[in-house]
C-alpha cells in the first residue's frame, strides 16, 4: 500500500457443502425427524488503527450464506503513515434456526457469537516525492511531544518547589513561636 492512496481490502467466507449425506450424523432411536432449517449469516468487521488508516466502514457488515456458498466483503482503506501495520479481520456467525412448519424461530444474538480474528501485516510506503515532507512531519510531531513533556516537567518542578517553600516557611514560623 502507499500512504494517502486508497486501496481495497477484501475477505470471503466459503461453506464446504461437499459432505455426502451418508456422513451426516443422525439421532439414534428417532422414527421421524422433524425438520429444522438452519441458516447462517456472517458478520465481518475490519479493525485498523485510526492513527494509521482511514476506513470507509468501521461497523459490523452482515452477509448471508443462503443463496450461495461464499460471502464476500470489501473495505476501502487509506494508509496515513509509512511502516508495517496490522489489519485484523473479525468474523462472527449469526445462526437462525426455524422449524420447517414455520412455528417457532430462535435467533442467536450477535453479541453472544464466537468472534474469530484473523490478522495480516500491511507494508505502507511513501512515494519518493513525499519522503522528505513525511520525515519532516514526523520529526516535528516528535519535537512537539518532547516540548509538551518538557513543559509538563517544568510545571511539576515549579509546583514541587512552591510546595517545599510553603512547608519551609510554615516550619520556620512554628520554630519561632515555640517556647
């Protein structure tokens, strides 16, 4: 990826429907099995650092595995900083069970789903024409942080000295007034 240039990050989940019927487990001692339809929706979320990337969609995005074997997602990601960064894909299945007669519907809550995470490393480069500007910006940001740190330390030192001075004055007054 190149800093400042939008790129697509895509993900896909595929079902394996190649299991033969004789390998599907049956419940023992059941004369008639009342059918249950189980459908699956999958939610995905791409997690990136807000300091390192801009992303077009940061919430959970849902896809269904009802009409096809594959669910696909795509995000537009724009890197802000040069370097090696991690992008994490989170996936969570949402199961829906429905009796064939259409009687009852139980839907598993998304918050209760088992979230799986898949990380990948992204290398972000800066175009040669912008390298000097990028380096200067990073140096300026570092110096700005250092300046704030020095100011904070100076304020803390001044407050400590003022406290010591007040305590010293009180201690001298107590000694003078003591018989």
